[in-house]
C-alpha cells in the first residue's frame, strides 16, 4: 500500500496528475477505509482538480465528504469543492450556474470554518463571485434596455442596487434606473 501511495505522491510532485490520480485511486480500491485510503481519496480529487477535470474532482470530493465527515482535512475538502465550482465560472455573458454553485460552496466553507485559512480565502472569493453575478444582471438589464423592455430592465438594475450593493456596478445601475425613469416619465 505504501509503495502505491508513494508512487502517487511522486507523480503528483512531478506534475503528472493523471498518473497520480490513478495511483491514489488504486490505494483506495485495494485498502478501503484505511488512513492511507482517506488521504489518497483527497489527493486523487486534488489531482483531478489540477487537470481541470472538475466534474470528476467534484464527484471524488463529494464522496470523500460523505465517507469521512469527521476527517481532520474536511475543511480542505469543502474548500477544494468550492474551488472546482469557482474555476468553472465563465464570463458574464453566459449562464451563471457555476457562479451560484461557487457562491453556495464558498459560503459553506466560511460558515463551517471561519477561522481557517480556507475560510479567509473563501470570504475574499465570495466578493469576486458576487461581483460576477452582478455583472450578469447588468448584462441582462442592458439587453432589456436596448430592446426597450424598460420595466424588465429596471427590475434587473434594481436587483443590482438592492442585492449586490457592494459591487462596482451600483453606480451604473443607478444611472440606468434614472435613464429608464426619465424615458417612462416617472
């Protein structure tokens, strides 16, 4: 067991993440519920994260959290889960499902482990995610404004002002609201 685990660690340190995840999976398969298996499961998920195989990493981490909820590395598992969603966020012109999942996962880390290094970093990333989501609301609002759907646009801009008031989009949202109210004669 130690040979397979050490081989996986060597592959991980060399940056051979695919080989590393295979070795760690083998440790877990051959020696389930051992101390080494627990570590191997988390390192396998990390290897997959490094290869940008986020769906596989999320599945591995979710399984780890279910099997080892009292592990001393559980804070890192939750953080790695949040990072998998965070890394999949795309520009504000596209679907924001991953941003919303990242927001929920990062909040989970902050609520469960507020004093850990992961909690502090998650708190910082939450602000970036909120800014990203507000950017999407602004994109949709601008589109509605361009199409002359003023009420729908105003609703989006109001949402930015009320729910995402710490973002840098608030001044533009307020200006757009004034523009819409002038057009509507309010």
